[in-house]
C-alpha cells in the first residue's frame, strides 16, 4: 500500500498531523505512523473543553505492538472529539486523513504551526528512516 501525505496538512516529527481551517485545527496521526503501529486496538483522547498545550501529550494510541503517546501540535481548546474512533479504533487505519481524525481544537495562535513539517518534508523524513 502506498502511503499518502496530503499536501494540505502539517506534520510533526512524532507523526501527528494538523489541518488548519481558520482557527480550527483537526488533529490525527499519519498513515505512516499507523503502518508502523499495526493493528490499533485502543485510543485515549481528552474530553471536549480540555485545554491542549503545544508539545504536551494529549492521549495515547495502543496497537498490538506498542503504546504511544500523542503530542499536541498546537495550544488550544478541544471543541470536538471523534468518539467513533474511540469506539472502533480500527477505523483510524481505514481513513486516517478523513473519518479517522481524533480532535478538533480551537487554536490560540496559528503561528505555532510554523515549525511543523510540510508533506514533502515529512515524507522525506519518514521514508528516509525505512
């Protein structure tokens, strides 16, 4: 399966992605990370109205291979969480950039995204690791 790296997203070294739409950021994890993790069995996400702090952990994702912390790409407030992926974590792998999103966050300062990676930078980084 060829992995996708949508151009409209920003990526973190830790494999989270963010799609900014105005002041709302949609956060999930990349297809590369899902591919590395294998079958995802559990995901823990913060509740709506939780505060996220850029660089701090906001939840965990567990696969048959490992449990990984997830890191906030931005500071802001959770306005929506995707309970469908909490209830059926296997959905994340089916559509990581669409239905497999984790959180929608009202961003305090979109300038925080200036140190994220573009799709091509992220792809070069992760495919260089293989």
